[in-house]
């Protein structure tokens, strides 16, 4: 399956697209930042909630099943934040991330 993902990435790059820019465009199109705010995400400091949630939502596409697996994979470069940022968000009962996943 990873071979297929790499092939898709090669097609995008050969046509002048990057996976990162496509994901950013999709998130803008669906107003992801606004959606995060609507479901109740509020953060005082640290890494952006939308950045963390974007990566969490991409886990299935990257065939990753946990935060730890992300940092052990070849996709670790995508996460500018540390593991704790993911765990703090996922364990914070005031962060309704499950509502966003269900939406």
C-alpha cells in the first residue's frame, strides 16, 4: 500500500503539485480552522490545534495508527511539534476532537 502512496506522490510532483500544498488547499476549501473553532477547540498557547488535528486526520491516509508510529515512520518530518502536543490535545477533556472526527 505504501508503494501506491509513493506513486501518487510522484504523479503530483511531476505535475508541479506537492502533497503538502494539496492538503493545505483542501483544508482551506473546507474551512478547517473555522470548523475546529465551531466544535469547541480553544487553546491558550503552544502548537496550533489545526496543525495537530490535520496530522491526526491524515494518519489513516499515511497508514499510521498512533502518534508513536508517526514518529517512528518516514513521515516524522511532517510533525514540527513534539509528541506531547498530540497527547495533550487527545487527553484534554475540554478538547472535543472526537466530535470533529465524527463530523
